C-alpha cells in the first residue's frame, strides 16, 4: 500500500469535506448524523484550505486523499473568516429554531456564531485540525502529517500551536499526547491541548 504526504491542491477540497464527515463523530463516521453532508466541512475544513492553503497537507493512499492536517497561523483567521467565508454560508443557512437540537442545527449555529478567539490561549496562537480515514490509522502517518504541519509553522516563526479535542475522544487525546501536546485548559466538553515550537 502506497501512502504519501503532499501539499494541498484546490482539487482536494471535495475530498477534505468527505474525510471531515467520515471522521466527524469523534473520529468515527458521522454520515448518518447529518442531513447535509457538507456542513461539517464548511466549518472545520473548507475555510482553512481556502484561506490558508500553505498550511494544508493531504495524506494519500494510492493517490486518493485519505487524511489531512490543516490550520491557521494566528487568531486573525477568525476575522478573515468573518470577511471572506462566513457571510455566504450565513445567507445560505438560516439560524435554526431554538428547539432544533439536531447535529445540523448545532453546526449552523457555529457558522452564525463565527470562530471563537480564546484570549486565554494567546500564548498558543496557531491552531490545527487533523483527520485520517481508517485505512491510514495506526500506521504512523498521523504523526508524520503532524510533523509536516509543525515544521511549516516553525519555518513561519510561529511560537506555539493549540488544538481542541472532545473529552470523550480518548483515542485522539492519546495520540496528541504521544506526539508532544500537553493540556492547556479544560472547557465544557472539550480540552485545549498545546505545544511550544522552539525555533
């Protein structure tokens, strides 16, 4: 089986959306949870690939994308999304009724709320998302993807990075700790893990 890591190409965008959905339930397939299969990608993958493509790397298996790592170098990403990404999505997706507790409604509310900036994480200005399909898991490629991304941040002079992970996603937490992330802060339902990036 042939795996490779390469920089993101615009033709990968649909594949990123697919991978985001297939890993969107704490690393498991979320297809059955969402009536709109694009919603997760609109929030967790698309804006990073479009607005910060130099920080997006794709893992392929026999040439087909099967994983990715992507992110933003600083909190200014939130403001860029307000200008360049979210307005069209907000026009497309109306705010759901208050009693709508569906997964779709949850993501639509995230779109309308925008990307949060947590001042308490200011010492870790960059952030990232990484997802791998089962075919690529447990083979060391997640670590290699992460190393590729972190090296790009170091080259850009970024001092530290954080990520968010659900408290019930124990497998992901174990992976992040194994590659060097540490707990920065606990939130309701999720953890912020961080890593310093000495130059």
